[in-house]
């Protein structure tokens, strides 16, 4: 599939080329990219959008953070955070990518992921780190598509039918 996309509530949402979709709404990684210069299996794509992360910190206390996704590939993602004490290598988290352009349904893609790297790299779009670190994660399962609300058109039809 050259251009991956899916239809959800009659809205076409474009996704990075390395993410394939099936009609049941599950996203799975596509064929690995042959890139001998890097050790990655999949090509990375810049994707700046909100990311909600849930997990347990080093003390075992649950946390929820909304931060920014930096890039994504068929096998993992990179995001920035200011919550430096919440992440450790090997930790399992829930990553929920909040899909832009879906205000009616609040669409998102969610999966479990394992923290594989924590770095103090400075974001290339910024000259300073402003207290942020970068977290690299490996996806442990295919994405699940979620929506928090019914689309407005569906709600109007339900209201009209109940009259």
C-alpha cells in the first residue's frame, strides 16, 4: 500500500506511508526498510502531534502525561518530555496518539510500548533543550483505533430518530 489511509466516519485521515490499515481499524507495521546506514528496521517519519502517555514511574505510582510526538516508524516512536523522573529503560507504557483533525470524534491510536532509550538530545527545531528529554519506544502490539465521541452527524440522526 503506497499511501496508507483509513476511512473513519467518512473522513479520510492520512497516515505515514509505513503504517498500513485494515478495515477492522487495526494498524500494523509494513515491510521493513533496507537501510544499511542505520540499525532501524523501519523508516522514520516526522509527525508532530499530541501524545498521551500512561504508565507507572520508578516508585510504582501511576502517571499520565500529554506531550509531543517527534517522529514515528513502523516499529516505534520518539517523543519529548519534561517529566524526566517518570521514565526508565525497559519500562512498559501505554502510548495514545491523539489524531489531529478529528475534533468531533476525538480520534486516537493507542498501543503498548517499551522504553528503549532515554536521551538529552536537543530538538533540531530548537536551539535549547528547555528541560526536555527524548524517549524512544518500541511498539509491542498493533495500534487500536479509538474515538471518544460519536460524530455530530450520528448524534443528530439518533436524536431525530428518537423523536
